[in-house]
């Protein structure tokens, strides 16, 4: 395998990992904003100012961790491992 092919594979792997990181970051932001808006709406409707906002924000933490784990597992399952290196063949 020549150096250009290795560089190209490394480039695509890095691009894939950056995409996964971007997805996880966006997912986190969306989840926090949804929890915040829903909490503020519930607090306004029920007259319990910080209660539901805090509860939903705290509840979004484990949900976010589980979703991040699922997204990363799904993305890494699609990455094909490279063939194992055999130093004897390189000589």
C-alpha cells in the first residue's frame, strides 16, 4: 500500500470522526434546548417556576449520554478496520 492511499484513508477516517463529534455536539445542544423550553413551559403552566426546568435539565443528562453512546456505536460500526500489519511482508 503506498503512502498516498494511507493518507487518503486517514483523511476519510478523520473526517468521519469529526462528523460523529459534530453530530454528538448538535444532539447535546438540541436535547438541552428542548428540555429547557419544555421545563419553562411546564413551570409557567403549573406555577412552579424552577422545579420542572431543573428536573428536565437534570433528566436530559443521562438521556444525552445514552444517545451519544448510541450515535458513536452506530458510526464506529460502519468503520472498517484495516488489515493487520505483518512486518515480514514489508521487507
